[in-house]
C-alpha cells in the first residue's frame, strides 16, 4: 500500500492480467514399515511431479466493484497419490484419480467495496487485485467461486505453497476442515470489515456432496460451512505483526467415526444430514527484524465426524522462521524453516485403529503417535519479479499417525515458479 498523496502518476486500473505457473518435483527414498494399507504412504522409492498454471483476469465494473475470472490447468500427482500423510507434502497436489492435466474454472466472483472513510491508500496491481485507490476503512461483499483460503487464515510467512512452505499443514491451519471441492475451490458469500488495525470476516460456503468430492452440494438448508475470523494488526518494537482468531462450523451428511466402529469398512452407512464439525484456530505472524520473521499456528476441531474437505487433522501446532537474503545481497531470496505436529481426536484414532479408511488415511491398523513434519526451503529469484527456483527438504515422522510406520521419511523437492 502507498498512502494517498497528491500523486497523479498512480492510476486506477480498469483491467488486469496476471499469470502463474508452478512445477514441483518431489522424491523420497524407500523406508521401512511393519505393514501397509490401501491409504498408506508407499514404503518404496517414489518420485512425482505436479503442475499448475493459472490465468488471473480482473475487471473494474463500477465504483468499488470488480470482477475476477481464473481458468486453471492442473495435473500431476503427489507422492503415493497424496494419501498416507495428514500433513500432506505438496500443497499443489490433489487427491484425484487422473494425473493428466485438466483445465477447470478456479475462480469466478464479484467483489464490492463500500467506503467507510475518505482517506485512501493505493494498492498495487497483483493477482486478483486491481491497482487503484481504495478506502483505508471499508466493508466488502464477495459472491462467487473462489478459494476460501484466499480470504481467511492468511500469513505473511506461511500461506502459499507456490513460493513458501509446501506442506498442507503449513500453508493453512490443518485442523480447519475448510470448505472446498477436490481442487480447493467453492462457492461462497464473504463479508469483510477492514481497517488499518482491525479486520473481521465471515463466509458462508458450499461443501462437497461427498468427502473430498468435486461436485458441490447446493442443498444449503442441510449442508453449509460457516467461517469467522478476526484479525488484529500491531507493532512491537517497531516491527509489524498480526494475530488472527478463526472459528468454523460445518454441517453436512458426514459419517460418524464412533458409529462406524460397528463396521469400520463402511463409514458411508453412517452418513446422514445433521452431523456437524466445528473448530478453532489461532494464527500469528511477526517481523523480528527487517529481514527475519516468524509465524505460529494452532488449531483444534471436535473430530467426532469424518473429515469432509481438507485433510485428516484434528489438532495442530506449527511454527517457523523465514529469513530474506538481504544479508548476502539477494534481498528477494528466502530461506524458511518450520515444524508442525498434528494429532487426531479419540473417535478418529479409534476408527483408524479398527481398520477404517478416510479419503486420505488408512493403514488397516493404527499404533497411534502424533505425526510430525519439519520443512526447510531456499527460494532463489532467478529473474527479477518473474522466475523463482526453490530447493526443499522435509523430514516426516509417523506418517498417518502410525508409530508402526514411523520412518523417518526423507522428502526432497525442487520447485519452479513463474509469475507475472
């Protein structure tokens, strides 16, 4: 943002075009496990590649209103088809049967800002953001198809697997079963209040018809997700930071882990409308110096009914540091180090121990232990504001929360990211 001045050179953008393409190659050596199930991380050596390419189109409609349209090409696969690891190693992959690249509509929405102050700041043109003067205090309404994580659970240091940490449980709060289809998008109505210090957001979003499903459920009287988040921005010792408090409540025809213990191979038989899932999260970011920052996330959900959209995590705690390359004269490079520990509710772990399968986890048995992941990456800017190359290493313990498959598992990644 640039504070409003008597500047005529900063023009309001009528139309914007941006683009990104990301390729991630991941490899892991073989590791030992006492047994495996159909949703286990493979013990064999494995290497997989993912690809996404997105076109971001924006159009100014009238005062305060804008329209966004994002076609997206995605393909490839995660290690073991993106199953067997709750923390999920590549945020650019999805649990889909066909790895061939497919074109889909990622986002299509309208956003209306209503000014609450005369003072304005200039926002630069960016992905799904038109360059122009916007009020410093406003309310907004967004209607259409989007990624709910574009608006909620943001974090300066850990939120984008295309440029930051790659693991799902680091890009978002793993215990937030956030509403989305298989590719991470859904239809929502989003209300926002934004000021320089305080922000408040609420969203009502569609859920998929089936766990991790592509088709959304328009029966909003019986299936809907509500997300609410408050953000407080602050300054400590001259360094900016923010704290976000998140709560959510979802209702759908979810299966019950406890009821499924009678026949754990058929959780679908317990799926009825009226089952719910709710949870809470805290998310903090803080600059420590001009080139060093840190983040922390913690989350919890009740875990009585099956995970419906995101990943099989009921409790999570993560944190890490990001250092820019300013000290070695590469200010647009970044090095990041993070750790996350994730857990399950008692109902969820009993279900997996009895031989049950979720859409992501299931070893046929479970000797429970928290899943733990550490991730280290270095992102280098190869061409200014255009091409970025990243090398990353992940160390995983107890994939699928199973001490009998403790590993450790070593994962090596290379990421090429282009944005313009």
